[in-house]
C-alpha cells in the first residue's frame, strides 16, 4: 500500500510540459473557415456570419475586437475582403500574422472565387497549412496530418469532376454571379454572359444580353443561386427555353468543413444534368 502511494506521488511530481498557448485563429468567410478549421482541427472564428452577403460586407466593432486579439487571420485575398483594410488598421494588433490563402495563385481578371476549383482549393489549404505552421511550429505535425486528409478529399473531388464532365466539352452556361471562371476553366466548360442579379428587376439590357448569349453560344443552362426564388430569372429562363438551375458559390452554408464537399457534389450533379 505504501509502495503504491509512493509510486503515485512520484508520478504526480513529474513535470508536465506546459501546454502551448492556444492560438486564436480568425477567418473571414465560409470557405476560409472550412479550410482553416479542417487544418487546425479545433475552434477557429469567422468574421462574416454565414448567410450574410459577403461581397459588400461592412465590418462591425466585434470584427475589430476579434482581430485585435487574434494571433492569425486567414483571408481569401485577391481583394475579396475589402472590409479588412480599415478593420485591421483599427485593430492595431502588431502581432497579427496574416495568411493570404491565394498566395501564388494566378488570378483570372482579379476574380476572387478560386475556392470553387478543387485544385486551387488544394493550394489554398496548403497555403493555410504553411502559414499556420510558421505561426505555431509546435503543432506542425497536427496541421500537416489534418491538411493531408482534407487535400486527399479535394483530389478525389477533382478526379470525379474530371471524369464526369469530360463528356461535355465546352458545355456553355449563363451565370448570374460571376463566380465560376476557375471551375469552368479547370473542367473545360464555359461561363458566358454573366448577368448580375439586380435587387428587384432585370433591366431590358440584362435581358437582351442573356438572350444574345444564349443564341450566340448555344448556352445549355442558366444558373441562379440556391435559395433565391427570383421570378424574373425564372421567366427569363422560360422565354429562352432553358431551365434555371441553382449553382452554389459556397458563400453561404453550414459551418461543417465537410459542407464544402456536399455542396460541390450538388454543383457537379447540377452541371452534369444541365450539360446533358
Ligand atoms: Zn461571389
């Protein structure tokens, strides 16, 4: 009994290495949140709440305090998060490490939607991993293992896109959100005639532009945003004898990093059906 007690005591006296201080990681919007969360494996923060319009986002005071106390900030870059400039200045955090997920990615005409191409998404995950390793080398093995798992899933997704879309070379579509040039480029389909959705009505110019594009390019599909019930777009599609299909730019959705794959699979189905 005494031997056991002594053993317990000496065991409890072994100096445990003090745990590494928890890194506070802040991300801007959903795809950056998913990719970062997948690499970190634990809690990270998101500045733009899912469901909030990302393109014209205005920073809140809560965003400033989040950045003021963060160790790392992960952004998409390519000028997408324009709200950050002033927010970072206001936060006055000289210790902040910024990770630009699009570093070394060649942009197409400054279009920021690189996360919709699984191959470029892989590059973004790798950039995030490398930035996190630089910020917190102690967790290098964890970040590398987590990134590897997620990158393997992206590779699988890419292979599936390639295999299923190669039957439809140059399948042409019209989009109402200029979000798909990277995806189209990767899988040899074509986005033509982006008509931005106006608040309440399409102008005659928008309608004419869409009609001309459908005729000129023999477009197969019109893609709208999921969850947006736009009667005008529906009517336009009907006039053009095309169906309006929802294509997800992944700017909203749920917080599970696996949601990326679910939404991209749904997009693949939609594109495939439209191109048939
Ligand atoms: Zn967008």
